[in-house]
C-alpha cells in the first residue's frame, strides 16, 4: 500500500511556494519522496530549507506569474536540473477584494492573468513534456468559489470557476495519454490571503460557525490530498475537483 503513495525519484514543480498552502504542499510532496522546484516571485529560502531538511533536492526559480513570461524558463530550468517533470502543482494565485460596482480593470486583469491565464500556459508547457513520456500529474488549485459566488471577489470567483472547468477540459484531452489532471478546492484556510477576513470579527464568526469541522484549515491539511493526486493511488482519477474544506460544501 505504501508504494501507491511513494513519490521517490519524482520531480514536482510547485508555484506560489514561498509560504502558506504552496509551502505546505511542497513539504508534503517532499516528505513523500519528491524533489521540488519552488516557483515564486518572493524568496523561497524558508521552503527550501524545510524540504532539504527532509533529505530532498530543491531548485528555486523566481518569477512573477502575473505574466506568462517566466513559463518557458520554469520548464527549461527544471529539465536542465532534473531532466524530467513528473508533477505540476499550480498553486500561485492572488485575490483582490472590492465591491463589484467599484472593481477596477487593473484588479480584474491582474487576478485573471495570474489565476487562469498563466496557469493554462504553464499546464500547456509542462503538458507537452509529459505527453512525450506518456505520464504525469497536474494538480490545479481551485477554490470553494469554483462552486459558489463569494462576496466582493468577482475576478477571483471567475478565475477559480475557470480553473475547475479547465481542469476538466485538460483531463478530457490528456487522460488517454497517461496524464492525470485534477484540482484541489481548499476551504477557508488560515493564510495571508485570508488575513483580512480573519481580522474582521463579524466575517470571521459567520464563516467559522458554518464550517462543520469547527476550525479553519491549515496548509498541512492539503498534504494528504496533494500526495494522493500526485501518486499512483490516483491513476484512475481524472478531471476531479477535490474539496478539502472541513465540510463547508456539505452544509
């Protein structure tokens, strides 16, 4: 049974890997045996140190994914260092909170460019390499707002809805070639992205009361899900959006 979840001798790219969910998932994959390519616009030293402490190799690539400019570099440097790409975790994302009536063009474009445009073209670039080898695992990070509308986050909701649908579209094309494309939809997580919500007593209380698990999620809560979707255990799972939400969608 352990062999189903063993990621020894695999190489995983994780975007948005400096802190939070990206860091948590990168460490989980490393603990299961993967070497990790850490992609972020910010310094990833903390994540790299944690992964190296687990005995795995790391490669740090700095790039701002609000544009597709870094995409070829990410693939090229990974192949130069490791010779292959087994796993891609598209975690990088941003959110802007403004009422829809006041939402700016710049905020719309920044969120959509990062959360879906660059995500697609990184899937495309990595997918080309995986198609050559007839195997690979792509894991996109969706959201509860792939299913629900949210409040004051129109571009984020639109982008995460698109992530879910793109995941299904790519699965339809690539499953027959041995590539599994799936997504994780995290619930309300205690990260920098939700700091404003957690600092708002009214919103924090209303959200917390609706979570059946009775708490907000932590980065390590995604580790089991990402290892499952990156491993042989999920070889017949295609186009699935796995909610890790403490039961939020069930309520």
